């Protein structure tokens, strides 16, 4: 029997916000939200409240490392690297530290051991570098989780494409991005499909990998949640099954 996680369940070095299910519903699922490069937990805590997913506790995790040079915000990589050709910080780096943090300090020690959740009931929502960190953490954990939403976040280049036995990870993935100026290139999608058994790709008819701008762009994500989130309250009268 799973219970509602609270801040005191987690190690003190973690910075996070716990958003309870709407209307004090009993939590069946946990959605881990991982913000983008240079952001913090507050923005995705607000997103969690806006999503208001039924029977789902949302936990907005803050990346473990602050940006250098007194810049505001945090990043998920072990190091900061700069793309000289673009004159900006590179999203793609090594994610060992954040993978270990999410896998051990959040999933294993708290959600599974303390709160009694099953891996199938734990999902990720990541944006940009947060999507990359979510994919890396899921591969590090290896066991099938409930699902991963990655907006503009490809598989990190240094992440092994499969486990030691060559088997693909069974956690379902939906990756979303723009039709141009996107990190989700054909090569990136090929790498993702080498690592994960089930990958759905949504290409928005616009440039860039920013967060969804309208209902049409958000709809594939909500359909994914409808398919992957578990429920103990049954199907409400008049509900329409998706997928």
C-alpha cells in the first residue's frame, strides 16, 4: 500500500517540492518533474499544480548543481561545458551524479522503500536537459518504470544504449520537439530507439523545443498520461478511453 511522500522522507541535500493529488485523493502514481537547464524547482512545481493529474503526487526535483559565474538556476550535468560554435552552455554532458541522485535517493530509498510504490507507478516529465537527465536515470535504474515524457531532451551521448545484456529498457517514452532547430534529430531518435523498447515521437509543426504552447501540442502528453497513469477509483461516468 503506497502512501503520500512528504519532504521529510527525502535526504536533506535534495531540493524539491511535493505537490499532492487534487482534492486530497489517495496517491497511486508519482510523477517526477525535471526542469530545464538554468531553471529551478519552482517553475515545475507550478506546472504540477496546473496539470492536476488525478491520483498522482508530483515531485518537482531541483538539479543538484548551480550554474557557474553567479548565474541564476541549476543544471543536471556532472560538469558544465560550452559549445564554442554557438557561444552557449552545452546541454549534453555526463549525468552520473543526477542519475545516482534520482535512482538511489529518490526512487529506491524513498518512493519504493519508504512509501511503498511500485516502479510501474513512477513516471518522469523532463524538459530539455531535464529530459536528458530523466532518460539517463531510467537507464541507470534498468527496471521498467511507468513512462517518460521528454520535451526536447535526447539521450545523452555518453549514456550506454542498452544494459550489459544488450536488452532495451522497457520503460515507455514519448519524445516531443520542433520540426526544426531541435535537439531531437534523426540521429538522436535512432539512439533513443536503440536504448528504449517503446518510443513515440511527436514533431510539432514549428521551430524549437520549447514547452507546449497550446492545447494541440499538449494533447499527446495528456494522452500518454491517460494510458500510463494507474487508478484505483475506476473510470468516471462519461469518460472516453484514449489509445
